[in-house]
């Protein structure tokens, strides 16, 4: 259920509709970078450097896009000389908004490629500064096109889907998808939607190119995604039913295509029993291991049940195999009834549900609970 919910949210809110520099469609919010800005503190906010149109864009006004340091150091942009000015680029704004989880399907980033920021102790300098820039004859802002290829955007999508950075993933595409993936983004708008509920293994992705408010082209590519993990692997083939010893295992770093977490430490596998054949060099997963059998089917089992101040003990017969902590059916041979019993030791267990004490039969041994615990 969690994976399906994640897919739905991801497809709508983070499907990475790639907006180019085209004018925003009707009803779309826009962030338009100015060419000049004046601030009064060290933090440079989005509202300081850009015109915000639309409710969503205005809600992003307090996102920090750069910082004026004491020596002119800038976070998110490149700095001019001196500690009172900086340069904020449209790319640095895009990165800041990406980190804030902006959905580019509904927000268009436009305007000048560079905004020069100056610090002043007088807020009233802001409009004068802008007027001076316009009076100098600077050109009106132009749409800033997106760069890169569709493959770049698909890789970004998979990174977000997996929740890890690119260095933790191995992403491969089929040769027949190369032509589609090599297309430059340019001024087009794209929507990317994963069709898989998990971010590893075979991940089909639908690509839609939009013209205004409607898709005009739909395609599909498939990524083979593996994630790098530390996993315990078998040094040699381990047979079914074999108890695992320390020398049977070693940790390795592998690229895996399964969403299930592998066993990451040998101590979680040593002493357990292989529930199936584990091939040499293969990562080991929790469902391939089970606890050693302490009770075998058909064997006698000593069953104890604390009932009030009494301990009832009877020998029954196991109807199933069981390891430590597992619940098995045990039959009372005299009464013919069966009870769910939790295995607590070798051929020993405790009853899960307290039966009528009379049903245990004449072979039941009854003693004080205090004695049993002593």
C-alpha cells in the first residue's frame, strides 16, 4: 500500500514536469528573475530577486537563494568582489527551488540569467536601484531555456524516486531508447511519470511533451536500475537445511535490483538455517533464513501453561516443525485435542491460549506456579 501511495504522489507532485523557457500556460505560476536587487541583510530571499506571480510562487518568497557573507562569499551563486554584493544566477535559483520540492509542472522559471545583488542599510534604495538599472537601457528580461537532455531529466527523476544520489545507483537504458533520451530539452515542457511502484529493477517511464495545456506527444522508455548496498553473501553454495557458520559468509558491496533489504551483517545470519539453497556469491535475504529446529513433527513436546496459581505440564506430540519463538500445533494424545504452542526450547513450549484444565487429561502434572518458577 505504501509503494502505491508513493507512486501516486510522485506522479502528481514530483513527476518532474520539465519546464523550458516558454511563457507560462494560463493559470501557471511564474518566478521571473530580476536583473538587479538590493537587500538589507545577509540572506537573499526569492522575493528579493524575483517577481512572483500566483499563490504558489508567492508562498516560495521566503526561500533563501543566496547568502551575503562578510567576505562576499555566496551560497547558491557566484560572488562579486567585496562583501556587500553578489551574483545570483537563474540556475542557482532553480537548484534552491528544487531543494524546496518545487513542482515545475505548475511553476515557470523565467527572466534574466543573472541578478546582481547589493546590500544596503536603507530599504528605500531598492526601487531607486531598479529604476537606475532600467534607465541605463538594460533589455527587458528574456525567457531562460532549460538545458540538458531528456536522459538528464530521467536520471534526476529516478534519483528522487529512489531517495538517494546518483553515486548510489546504476542506471542503464536500452539501445532503442537512445534517440528519445538524447533529445535536448530546449524550450519544450515535459512530464515524466514512472509506472513502477518501486524505484529499482525494471522501471518504465512515460514521457509526455506538452504544448500549452495539452500533451502533444507521448513516449516511453525503460530504465534498469540497481542500487548499491552492503550485503552478506555466501562464500560457497549453502544447502537447504544447513546451519550457517561464520566462515560461510562475507560482506560485499553489490548493486542489487530488489527492493527488499538484504542481510547487512554476518551476525544476523550465523547460527540460523538456510530455508532454501543459497548460491555462492549471492546476497542473502531475511526470508532465506529460519531459526534452527528445536521441535520436529512427531516428537514429544513438554508443554507448560500457567493457569492462575497453578502450572499445568503435559507431554504432547508436535504436529509441525518449529524453531525458537515459532507457534506450532501440539496434540494431547489422551484427549485428542490440539493447542497452539510457542516453542521455548528443545522439545519444550508454552501454550498460547489457556484451555480448560480438565481437558489436559490424567497425564497432566499440576504444581504451584511459584514452584515452577523457582
